[in-house]
C-alpha cells in the first residue's frame, strides 16, 4: 500500500435518506414537494425529513441552532460512533475539525435579514446573528465533542467538500493532528431555491411529479456528510478506504493534471461528483471517460448529492462506497463549469 495514506475509518450523515452511521442503505429516492414556504405551483427538492437530533444523539440540545449546525453535530457523532473511537482515550488537543460549505448557515442568516426588513436595523433581533456565521457548525462540533485541535471552515465555490477532505488529510500528514473529523454540507432555504430558479439552473423534475431523468439542470438538496480520518495503521480497525492525494484547479489543464496525480496508472473506478450537474450528464462524466477510457468503472453522479452543489463530494463518496465499487485505485472527480475541477485519489480495500 502507498505510504503516507490517511484512512477513512468512520462515516456519518444526515441527508434526505435520514441520519445514518456508516454506509447509507441503497434505495430509490425521489424529490419531495416543498411545504416549508409558499411556492408558485409545485416545487420539489431533496429534503431532510424533520427528526429530533436528541433521539439520535442523546442529550443533544439544538433549539437555538441553525439546522446546518444541528446536522453537523449529529453527523459527526455518528461518524465517531461508526469509527469506534472513544474520545476519552484520545488527546483532544490533537483532534481536528474541518468543515466545508458552500452557503454556510443560510437559514438563520435569512432570519436576521428578514428581521431587519420588518423592523429596521434598530429593531433587528440579534439572536440569530452569531449562529448565522459560516464557521458556527465546526465550532459547535468542537464544543460538543470537547476537541481542541485545528478548527477550519472552508467555503470554496464548487469544491467545498473536496477541499475540506484535502485540508483534513494535510493536517494529519504534517503532524498537526492525530485524528480529523471532516464534514461538508448545506441547508436549502427559500432564498437559495428561488435564486437557483431565477438563474435557470433547475431540472424540469423540480416542477412536476415525473421521475428524475437526465434532463438539463439539477434538483437542489440539503444535508451534512462526515468522515473520520486518521493515519493508516494508527489502530487495527475496519477502513472504508484510504485517501492518497488530491488536486484542484480553477483554470488548469484537467486531463494533464489528473494524469500526473494518477502517476500514469488508470483508476479501477471513477466516482463522478456532479456538484450541481444533472445526475448522469455534464462535464464530469465526459472528463471521467477521457481520463479512464474503457478500463475503469464510472459511477455517475448521484442526483441527491449533486444537488448539494459545492458541498456534495463527501455524500457522493459515501453513496459510491455503498454501491460496492471494485477494490484498487478510485478517483473522486468533480467539475464546476468548463475549466474548474477537483480530483481526489483513493485506494479501496
């Protein structure tokens, strides 16, 4: 096995599939009608169904939190549980938290500005403001688990999830942490959905009850995915795979750069992270075919994860691992626009 790898030892998620520790059971998922706010006719999205966080993580209090922070607490707890880690036996100053998000705590940010519109700045309710900061979820994860290592929040257009995974692995490799909890996710709000619609980015499936197709556009989604990373060989435990290296570029030569990352080899499987693209079309699949040719299995982007746009990479990875891809080298590939890409190389057991 390649030296200097980081192992993925735990998985947790809160998604339209529900809250899960470990791999998400395979099932067919269709968008739900939106009922949280009034819409001009039918509007659909992949939504997290309401649940009580304390019923999943006993003792958890989330009443004043943005949903993104609440989901991050649940997903991180499930990932730690899945990894079989007892934090009381760890040096908590050496446990890192890295969180990737495209939009941050948009729900309470909206609430704050709606309050300003209704009551004026002098009458604005200040209570939502601190919980609307983008780094609030990572802070709450650190406080709940009482970990004091590096705490980083990444907002990266198109590649927040990929960037969070690369950053977390870098902390481990450079000896800045012994363990890393890496998360990525977003919530779906009225303003965000209406912006997608006004920009003409949505799939026709958002406006009718027909099953999903490979039409243009995407169906918005929401949720948080979490992984536990630790140096390979640190504990004798089950691993889902090993993260080797990653690259991303806003305007680079994708094919040449990714082939350098692969070191001349061809991955056994390429996992397409759509990042806002339709579930089985778009630039990512075309690039995957050019890189992998016919010698690698290509797992198309999952619609529910593509709907997370900037933060969907970790959910793409979890769903792909649940589809039992072949062992060997795996390439997690995401694109945004015509020239931007992120490529992460993993080794599967």
